C-alpha cells in the first residue's frame, strides 16, 4: 500500500463513548501516516 496518505476524515455520529473507543484506531493511523491531516466529524452532542 502507498504510505503517502495526505488526509483522513473520520465520521462518528454516535455516542461519546464510541468516539473515545475510536482513539486507539486514530493513534495507530497517526503512527502509520504521521504526516496525514486527520479531520473528525462528530455529532453535535459529542462536541461538548
């Protein structure tokens, strides 16, 4: 696989607990693609 990933968009519209559980996956992605820009899209309730 090509290791030059430029950006990643993560869409999470469920509960805040699910967002927290996703953090381990995001950390693994950051290690694999350290220069990639990561954007989170979450539901309004999870933003507080």
